[in-house]
């Protein structure tokens, strides 16, 4: 007998699309160190700025600030290099490694706002598998909450976004998944405060397991005790 499905997920999925930072790995300490240094150099109030940088591409975060005399592309490059150098405390979200390893490699992708080199570096630091398919900051003209990243992820897997389950942790990514037409699972492992969301949520991948049907569809269920 299979474990019960979380409410709203009694359907088969062709593929899973995972955000990276805050969703399958925790890079908050490293990212906030780098971005705090950057914000201070530009005279910004760090406490006000930091909550606004999670979940977006660096270039989009900097562009939105509209700082005089600042080249967003150049500054985003500097931030990326600093983040690549600072991965000492990047760790996997509990259960993520086992969960990803349980999936068929051609049925999941990472869709991240991070540049490719940074994504690879953080995955390696967290001990997570490098996916067969990945969408990174360089692959899209506009980042989350625009849905094009998740649309592209589904295209690379050869499936419709309507047949995908998106795993996300922040508002920009959740909006991107919704706008793409996918279902969304919210990962709350790095949340300090309860997020109000209509979507099902998990605090750890130890809570769920995947069942693959005879028709090669994937079902999410509660992990057997």
C-alpha cells in the first residue's frame, strides 16, 4: 500500500524542476556575507537590502537599485566571483541528496538564478549531484519572477510545464512557477518565519518519497515511517 499523497498532489508528473539556493541547498550565510560587503561598499543599508536579493539574478537585483554610476553587469560579475570563492558553509537541505538520487536523471532539472559557474561550485560544495539538465542566469533574458526560466527548463526536459512540479523557497520563484503553469511545492527549510502560501510545503526532503508508475509518471507521497 502506497503512502498517502500530500493534499493537491494526487496527480502524476512528467518531471520535477528545482530551484537551487534555499531549495536543495543552503547558501544563505555565504550569500549574505558577500552581498553585505557589496551593499556596504555602495552605501546601502544592509538590513534593508538583504531580504530583497534572495531568489533573483544578481544583475536583476543590482539593476533594480538604479544606483548612479554603477554598471550592473560588471558589479554582478564581481559578486559572482566573490560567491564562487566563499562556499565554506554551503550545505545540502536535509534529505535532498537522497531524494535527487532517487529520480531518473532525465526527469529533473535545476532552474536557478545563479550563474552556471556558481551553481556548479555550490552543488559540489553541498555534495549534491550535478543534473543532466540545468537552466542558469545566463540562459534567460529576464529572471524570476518571470516564468521563462521554468518554461525553458520544461522544454529542455521535453515536457509541458503543466506536467511539472516546481520546488521553490521564495516569492519570486513561486510566482515564476505559477506563471509558467506548473504546480509548486514550497521548501521551508531555510525560512525563519512562516510563509503564507496556498501551496503544499515541506521543511525537509526526508518527509517525501517518489513513486514511479508503470507509465513512467512520478507521484509524490509522504515518506513511509
